[in-house]
């Protein structure tokens, strides 16, 4: 056997997958472009599968204890193996892996076809199991549509917040009924991850208390309030947009509030974005939100080249020494040219109704939402898919972090589904 060829397949699958994974949150990639990145991932994984048992034994199983990208690539190939030995090896790795490796194994399990998931995976749901492993199994079952009430219910009140949150996510994806008292207990939790899971699960089920909790959290400046702010924005209601606009005075919250305003679709939100394009710390985020509402592409005369950006550093006494300097998806956002955008907006605004909600410059409709899931930047699609799921009470779910065949199949099913029952804003019937 040409082991150098299979080693290259493993290295390339790992590298290509890492590129693809990063692109899922990129502001400068679309679904079509990400599909092109996915093709070599599939090709190299297929090459590993064709190597059969010898490649699995010599390369893939040892790789399960390697670096994150190699674990994902090896696990994908093992799960797609034609014999049961491959999935069994992944299951064995799950039983002994440490948290960093568990995250990689979970990603491979989420990306694999449901038919390839080891049948014995639920057997790892033991009360005395390591919490992170319990959460992994529950999240995997939820992502694969394999969650059931007997599997999830015992863990909805688990003392470890991460486990309870995973159980809620799995139950929500499977549209399992949830006890109001269980939901409320999670909504009242001090753990942001558990609160977030409860918010989505509660709104998916039409639980009025979840919407009340969302409004309270958005106004309370609580840690981890990015999701409540986003939900407030995508409600599309004028009063919720006004509440978000009032929160813009808090400079520390501006990034998250601008993210939410971009989904509000309101003219008033676009007005605020034009003003904040003149403030360098949030100019790119303001431009992104403005573009999402109005449809103006920030290119050519409406953008400033990155190499023209003012790179002068602030005085040492004004520097934020606790700032996170790692690269973020928003670092790739275009920088708006405030004056040019303002001049364009002064004319375009006349053609827009302040009482209407817009998406990329068009009146917001379910059809526009589905189209946006095909054409919007990748980083925005996750929120768009969440709104679609909330509007349909979970009947229409597009897995925006899955491989393209699964995403496209879900979008096709969404287009074929009757939209009349989910054309109304998700929060419309939840107000007290």
C-alpha cells in the first residue's frame, strides 16, 4: 500500500476541513463558496475510507488521539467505513477521550449521516458519566434527530448546567414537549449557557415566560446577553427595536446590540447604524447591520480599503489591556465609507417605510428569509435559521453547520412546506 498517499489524504482532509469550518462563520463567504471548499474535504475523506481496515488500523485510530483537525478527519472516515469496526473505534475513543478531543469527536459525529452514528451511543448516557461526555451524547442525538423523551428527560434537571442545557437543546430540536416548571427553572438559572438553551426551547414551544425572560435579560445587562438581544431584534417589532436603540448608549454593548439591530430590519435601526459608522471601534459592525437591512453592498465607493484604516494606537492609558486580540470573523468585514453611505441613504430612505421590516432592502417575508439563507454571508445564516425555526415552532430547521447536502435538503423541504402557519413573527402571540 502507498502509505504516503493515505497520510496525505489524512493531512489534507484535516487541513481542508479546518478551512471549511472557519468559513461557516465568515462574513465574506456564501453558501456556494463554502460548497466549493467542501468538495476536497469529501474527496480526501473518501480516499481514507477506500483504504479499508489497514488504513483504519495504522492511521485513523491512532489519529483519534492527535490534533483537533486530524481527530475530526479520522473520525469522519471511520464513521463512514463499510464495516462496524470504524464506528466502534469512534465509540471506544469517546469512552476515554479528554475534553479537547471530545469536542473534535462530537463535531465528526454531528457531520456524519445519521445512519453512521454508532447504535450504542445512547449507552454512554449514564448518571455517573463525566458531564462533558453526557452533554456530547445529548447534543449529538439532538443534531442527528435521534433524541427521544426517555433519553432526554432524565437529564433536563441534571445538576451540571452544561448537561441540562444539552438535554434542552436535544429536546427542542426533536420538538419534545417540555414541562413549564422545568423550562422556568432553567430560565431562572445564573448560567448563561443553560439560560440560552431554555430561551430557544421555550420560544420554540411557544412558552410565554421565555419571551418575558428574554426581554428582562436584554434590559438587565446580564453576562451572556448576546442571544436575548438578538431575539429582541429578530422579533421585528417596532417597540423591541426602540429598546435596542436605547441600549446603544452603552459602548460595551454596542457590538452585540448592532448585531441584533441588523436583524430588526427597521429604518430607525439603519439610521443609528449610519451614525455609528463614524466610530472606528464599531464602524464595520454598523456597516454590516446597515447592509443587512438596506441591501447596500459595502464595496467600491461605499467601502474603505483596510490598508487605508487609521492604524494609530491610542495612548497607553486608554488601551484596553484585557481586550481579546485573537482573530475574529468580524475582522474580515468591510469598513464603510461613512459619507458615501450617508449620501446614498438620504435618497434610499425616502423609498422605505418606517413601519415596515426589511431584509436586504426588500420587505420581510418568509420567501425573503428562505432566499437569504441561500445568499447571505455565512456568519449571518445561523441567526436566520434560528428565526425560521422559531417562526415554525421547530417544524422547519436548517442545520447551517452541517455539510452541504444536508443543508440543501433542509432548504428544499422548507421551500416545499406551507408557509402560512409561520409567516407571523415568532413573538407575536407571546406578549403578556
